[in-house]
């Protein structure tokens, strides 16, 4: 039995992909229609289902969480797609027997260690002419440490994670918070994934940025009833862009 909140999250994943990610791919010359797609960290599979419905020729995905994979298998309905358990940190990955036109990593990258290795693994999934779409919230933005997941009201304040000693001294002393959430927020504070840092990782691993769209209000915020607002040129202003942009979408290509 699928819980209502799981269904709602699947719908959110679907809408973000259908209304924003797929149109961006088309705008950038990497249409989903007729393409082979792999969604790395596919969650409940909503985004993958949206790509199937947009005419993808083949769809597969994997996620590290068993419960999410089982939900994805149920929520895909009659769609012909392949979903399994997989861990990007392991040497043996799913679906490596093929390469793909479109490789998607939606709001996962900021959580991952060994980011250079991850980028290389994603590149290995892509055909020589394939594209890699990676999205994440820049760390120095208002909720760059995902502190919205906390229960308390004041730790959810924008930019709480940037206060001196917020993650090392204050956060561990806040009562009644789930330890795994606290640990993940602290981890994000250690990794500090920003746009310029990401672009440096891309460059040193032999890839190039083929498309970039930053947002003042991210498409992910549609689940809170907000309308996405593109950042425009403000995203490229040093420091300021990292602070005001709540989400960014990159399209990467192999350097030929």
C-alpha cells in the first residue's frame, strides 16, 4: 500500500520534470522524445515517468533506498521502464551495459562525497554525443543545507546554516530532531556545493557546460505553492549569485 505522502512526492517529481526539466532539455538541444534516458537517484520515479510520457524511447533508473525503489515500481503503472537498487559509491553499477542520450541526477549531487568520481561515472553512462543534466541547490543559498527538514521553527530560518558555529555547536544541541537529518545537514555543511565549485569539478574531469539555468525561486519550490523565477545574469555575479540562487540546472557534454 502506497502512502498518500509518497504519491504526493511522486507527483511533485513528475511535475518538476514535465514542466521544467524536459522543456529545458528541449531548449538546449537534448530532447527527451526518442531518447534513451537513465535517472540516477530516481527516488519514487516521478521524473522518469514524466520522461517516458514525453516520448523517451527507453527509460531506466536506480536509487540507493529500497523503499523508494519499491514505490517507484508500483507507481510507474503500465509504463515500460526498468528500476532497480543501485549505489553510486560501488564499483559495479546498474545498467552499464548501455550508454544513454540523457543522464539525469536531480538534486542528489550536493549530498554525495567523491564528487569527481561521481561526475566520471555519470559521464561513462552518456553516449559520446549524450548529455548529463545535474541539478542542486547552491550551498550558500537560503536553504542550501536543507534545514527546512528540521522540526523546530527557528532553525528553519533562511541562512541559519551560515551562522557561526550553527552546524557544529548549535544544531547538535537542538532537542527532538532526527539524528539522521542533523547528520545530513552537517554533511552538506562540510561539502558546501556551490556553482563555481561545481563548474571547476566539471572542467577538471574533461566535461563542458552546455547549458545552465539558475533560479531565484527553484522549480523544486512548486511543492510549496511558489512559482519558479529564473535568476538571469545575477547568477553570474561572484558571491551574490551563490547566495540568491536557490536552485541551478546544468547540462553537461563530453568535450569532443
